[in-house]
C-alpha cells in the first residue's frame, strides 16, 4: 500500500517547497534523507514505484522557477505535472515520455537536474535538497530503463517471429499453386521486414537524440538558465559501404539487362565529348522557348509492376544506400535531375528582385520569399516520380529573358487581385530586347558520390548563385528518402553580400500503392555580413492527421535576436508572411506566373546535354514502351561504366568541363564575382 512520508528539511520551513504540509514525496518505500531507495523492496518493485511530490520547474514563458506538483507514473512510463496537488485528478499541464529518456544533474542551481525526453522535449527541475534530488533522479532513471529494456525485449521477440516468417516463405517451392514468389507472400515478407526495421531504427534514433540533447545541454550550462533550447533532431548516420548490396541489384531482368554489343555498336555508343566548348560558347541566339510540359501522370502501380517493386523491397534493408541500386524504369519522370534544378528558377523575376531590396533586412526577406516559392515548380507537387540520374559529364544549359518591368518583389496581399489564368505562363517579348537575361548551366561533376553543380547568373543585375548538391537515397521501409547534402551561395555583388543556404530532403511515400512526394527537414539561410539568418522547416505529415506539404520559416537579426519575419503555409499552395511591421502578405504559389526557359533544339545540342542524351529514353516513356526505355537507359549506364574502366586503366582522372573542386564543394569555372 502506498504511504505518504514527510521529507525532512533543514533550514526554514518557508523554503521553495512551501509549508510542511506541502513538503511530501509519496513513494512505495523511501527513507527520508537517505538519497536512495530502501533495500527492503525487491528491484522489480522498486522499478515500478509510484512517486509524486512538489518540484520547481523552470519555464521560459515566465522566465523563472515555478512550483509544480509532479507525478511519476511507472506503468505509463510518464512524468506528469500539475499546478498543485489538488489538481492532479485533472488533465496534466504537461508530461514527458520516459522511454529512451535520460536524467542528468546540473550545476546551474543547487539540487537541479534535467530530464531529456526522446522526442526532444525536456524538463529543468529543482528539488529542495540533495536527498530529494537523488531520489527523483534514481526513480526516473529506473523507470526509463525498465521501459527501454521492455522495448528491447519486445523487439527481440518480434525479430525472431519475423525471421521464422521469412524462412517459412523462402522454404516454399519456386513454382506451384503456393510458391515463394507469390505476390501476396512477397508483399507480406517485404512489409514485415520494413515494419520491423522501421521500429528498430526509430528506437535507435530516439535513444541517439536523447544523448545528443543531453550533451548539448551539458555544454550550454555556461549560457545561464535562459538557454532552454536544445538542438533539433539529428540526422541518422549515413549508411556504410557494406550496406550497399553488390553495387547494383540484378535479381530481375526489368532492372538490368546485360546484352552483348558488337564493336561497331560500342563505338556508336561511345560518349566521349570531344567538343571543348564552354558555357560562353553556347549560341543563345539558337534558343527557343521551351514547350515541354513537365506535368507527370500520377503513378498508380500496376499489377505487373507491383511484383517488380516487391522483389526489390524484399532484397533491401532499412537505411541501405540506393545510389548504386538500379531502380525500375517505370518510376522515372521524363527529365534529368539537372533540368529539375533549372526548374527551381521558374520565377526568375522574383529571383532578380532580391538585389533591389534597399536594406539587408528587405533583401533577406525577398530571398526567403523566393526560396519558399521555388519548390512547387521544380518538384511538381505530389507526383512521385524520379528524375533521371545524370551520368558523369552530363550538362544542361538554358536561359530566361525577363522583362524589366516584371522584376519587382512579391507584394500579393489578401486584398490584391490574383493573376488570371492567362497570366500563369509568360514568355519574354521582343526576343530579349529590353529584358534581363538569366543564364543557367548545370553539370554532373562526380558519379560516386553523385554530385551535381549548377550556376546561374544575371550580369545586368550583378547577381549569381552557385550550388553543389550531393544526393543520397535511402530505403526507409515503405518510403524512399533522398537527402540533398551540400549548399548554395547567392552572391549580390552590388551589396557585397553572400547568402549561404541548404536544401530540404524529399520522400517518396506509399511506394506500394499510389506514391506521393513530400519535402522534409530543416534548412538554413545565412548572411554573415548583415547578421541576418532564416530557419526554414519543411514538415513531414504526421502518422495520424495533420496537413501535408507544410512549411514554416523565421527570419532573425542575430545580433539583436529580433524576429523580422515569419512564414507558414504549404510550399506548393498558399504561404502567409507576417512582418515585424505588422503587415501580412499572402502568396499563392499556384497562381504565380511561370516564365518559360529557353533551350536549344536537340540537333543543336552536344551529345552530353541532358535533353539529347536522354532523348530515346524520354521518347519511349512518352509512348509507354517501358521495355524500350529500360534498354536505352541501360545502354547509357553501360557506357558510363565502360568509360570509367577506361579512365582507371589509363590512369586518366575525370575533369569536369564547367566546375572546379574547391575544398568540399564545386564552383563554376568563371563566376561573376571573379570577372571585372
């Protein structure tokens, strides 16, 4: 039976814990002042002990310590708190899940300790004396350990059951009415493996983040009690090389077709680009307005395609690097990744308006407005198809002509008329006369790892952006995640400002039914000279409820800590911006005018330019001939492998045409900031 014990205190009865009637800590068996749990109770009972009493909790809202009544529920594995003891039968004011949590003492204040939850939350607490501090810490740690050990035991049992299931399926004959290749059994095997792996990875990530949070708080004690923030979710470790399965997946002839080629065929396929061209030598007068429709049909997986995906999933492991895994052709969209990066510039008028800002604050706000409105056209919303993986040396060129009177900041208020449908797509008039010209070039500068570089400049506006992106794909059970490591730098030469920014990850969800795409992760924009920065979060959809494609952003002046702009909404829908002046603006990305890029016809392009390089794959996909598209795609991949072996045999290193390696990044060979 639970009994209440008064905890003895030294000093005045008017301490932080209130009067003697309030100074109670309820426990199954606790010796006051001992700082430890009584040995009269068995360990398993000790681990399940119910504990409650008054502690002081630090709150950022009131910037100080407040007395609260805490209850440790060992069965739920939660630490809850209430305003006072009389309100404990009501809904708690707050709670922390203890599974995967950690508890650490703090030297910021006497008898202080911190509870770090696996979800990133924390409680900063103070006891009245060392005994009470030790008692709470001990019981919290025991409860956390008990629930963590219980989860590990359940995981172990589930792993054993899943292994038995797989063995039973694989022991079936390969042919017959019930075979090991039956679609339903393949689905069961893939789903069970993915579910188990996801659970295990989630537990691992939770425990890892608790340790990270604890370390962060420990290192930030010198910042004082006001520094209550902790670092966000850390990224999972990159998969090791031994996770990649034999370089590529060859278990089904839909993925890879190895067919002999004659010497004449090989010579015809050879793609060594002998042209010593440069971006400046591209004749832009040959360019015409692009008429390609980037819209893709929703990908509903067909029955015969489902077996291919199931076969793929049954051979993948959670976290496996998909860089060298050959994915089925029918999931491809009809453009190269290099062209997708160009489509991020579909609003060049908004991009060019950045440098017109009269103050550093206005310029970074304009950049954030442009950044948040750039993804809907490049990513095309919810269509879950994958651009072509660029081959080494592949490049893409295009330009935009932007009428000078169109270059103005986004000022779409709720009361302003929205652009009409006829305004949704624009083309520059007079063939560039009286217009700004934006030039774009992208190149695949590395194959392993796959790194793309792209550069865009407008000489008239003295602005340019240089970016290198390293794409890393990971298998995540029923999803595929693509992180875009690297960074971009926007140069506003007129103001001698550089804005360093990163890019979000992309996720293909529900890959067995009707796949869809969402963006996720935290990205940053920072200008060291002005002291302004922006934190942008692309929110992934929760398991239950919640909106899709949500994004939030906050622009801050770092020296003063002042928030000058906040934004929220959907990156492919409506965005609302609130500024420090009190002004509120609404931007509907679906109604923003899209300015078509200009590109040379295929016959004018070099062999390594994206449209010409992938033309046969694109044509086959347009006609729905997946087998032919797969064959053309395989020929390109074989050429790349063969030429790589030739370079390795001759000791000839690969040298990109347009970009130069600088440190960990890649920079355009003749950027605007180096020209006079």
